[in-house]
C-alpha cells in the first residue's frame, strides 16, 4: 500500500502547543511591521505599553483556555475509558451467566432425549405385545401359511345332508386342536367370543348370517395341520359326519392366507384391574 500523506503539524500537534506557536509568531510579525513603518522617520515610536499588556493578557487567556480544554478532554477520555471498562465487565458477566444457562439447557436436553429414547423403546415393546395379543385374540389382521377348507351340504339337497351349526363348530374345534392360530369362516374372523349358532335357516357367525359353501381359513403349520386335524377328537368326529352324511369337504395347504380382524367389542363395564387389587376367585 502507498504511504499515507503526512498531516500538517497544526493537525497533529497538541492544542496548547499550536496556540503558543501561533500567538508568538503573530506578536513577532506585528512588532516587525511597526519597526518597518517607523524606520524612515526622524523619531522611533515605541509600542504602547497598554497594547503589549493586552497582547500578553490575551495570550495568557488562550493558554489558560487551552489548559482547561485539555484537562476537560483528558477527564472525558478517562470517564469514557472507565465506562467502556464497566460495560465490558458487565457484558462479560452476562456472557458467563448465559454460558452457564446454555450448559444447563444442554444437560437438560440430553436427559430429555434419553427419557424420550426410553419411552420410544417402551412404546415399541408395548405395541409389539399388543399386536401379538391382538392376533391371538382375533382383533388384528394376520397373514401366514395354513390350510384352506371348503365345506358344503350334500349335493342331494336332502335335509339330513345339511351342515348344521354344531357341525361347523366341530370342524373349527378340530382345527384349533390341531394347532391353528387364527381361523375365519366366509371372511369373518373367529374370536373367543364368536358364537356359531343357527338362526332360522342360516348359520350365524356372531350376528352375521352366512350361507354354504363355507370357506374356512386356518393359519398354522401346513406341514402338520392336516395330519394333526385327523387325530383330534373333533376332527375325527367331523370325518365321520362327512362319510355318513355326504358333506362336500376339501382341505388344501396354502402358502399365504390373509385373515381380517374381528370387530372389537364395546366394553362398557369392564375395567383393567391393577395387580394389587386382583384376587383369585375360587368357584
């Protein structure tokens, strides 16, 4: 970078020195001018004493004014410096307090994040447990391998060849006993509360009437479900009905079955009991 232009001395010199120099120079020039004017005359006129006194008084006043101004400037500068120091100290104290608050907030945030993570893990565990219980109870849709069963009345149309509600219940009981984990009939999921009853000329699943043919889906180990079904009491009884009444019956393995969720009952009086209030009731 090029050097800055040097400032004049009257800008860089202190005020008191500038006044002293300029005042003395003006006095010298005034005296020289008086001598030059009187040098050609016959008599030499000396400057008036009162004029010199005025000059000296004015010069002294200027010196005093400059000294007072310098003193005031110094006091103002000192006050400004002390004020800045106090502001810096105050801001430094506030900064330390805010840094302390920030550290506390960070620690609190870390604790809340740990608590949130624990709650998320608990919620996931509860959701998994609820899903398993819902699948077991029949109130969650499920999918898996199993068997597909189709049962129908005797093609002859004879009254003795019709499938009754207890016959269909026997078929379902045999599947449960053989290891079925979920069962549906004609798209209606069975639960522990689902009844299979005859109403009029139709069999009702719960309160929903169904008509033959009856498609029964059962999710379970399809490598054993059919063979285990035959060896159950209910399954053996069902086979006897098929042979004696001529029911149409087919059972096939299925690699993928989709069973819907049953409608949840409206519980109005039942409330969960805490372990401390639960008592064993002996009939």
